[in-house]
């Protein structure tokens, strides 16, 4: 039963994040360059890069911002920034490398769809253990 509840919560969270991603998709995205200045260790290895982001036209600079992604060998990467929206980068102090900005709309939906598969199997197992599976109303034939 706990597995069912966990899968339902995962699916619902994915659907909510997908809806937020679609709502936020009309907000402008600014392109720029992120330069790493610090590497904060992650619990499972790797880094959370913290540094400076400068918009392509040089008119906006953000200090002490985290990068959602990896940097190149020179310590920089092209990154995007969405300052407005429900889940906005201004409040979260984060910029995104690569295609994650567009992926924010699709990844939670894919996670929900993938979680729906084991949920269907678990629900089937739960119903069969509970004895509520459909039973045939046809009487067996006698061969006497």
C-alpha cells in the first residue's frame, strides 16, 4: 500500500510541475555565460557550481548564483536565466545550462508517465490480493 501511495504522490507531483512548466513557458528567457567561482560538494559526489552569470549583452550580472548543470574545461558554460514565473530563477538563485529550460516542461511529465507503469502493476497486484478481481459468472459445465 505504501508503494501505491508513493507512486501516486510521484505522479501527482510530476503533473503539477508539468503544469507549472507550461504556465511559466511564456516568460522570457535570457541567455548568458556562467563562470564558476566555487564548487560546493554534493552529498553523492560532484559539485554544485556557484559563480557569476552575465547576460549576453552585458547589461545584467548576477553574483553568487548556482548552476543547474556542468561547466566546460575553462570553467564556463552558456546558461539561461528566467527571472519571472511561478518557479522563477530569481527567487531560486539559479541559472540553467544546456536544454534544461525547455526540458522543465517535459521531464516531470515523462517521470509521471514512467511511474504510471509500476502503479498499474501494483494496483493489479493489490486487487488480486484483496480478492476484488473480476470473477466469471459462468458456471462450469458438467460432463456426466
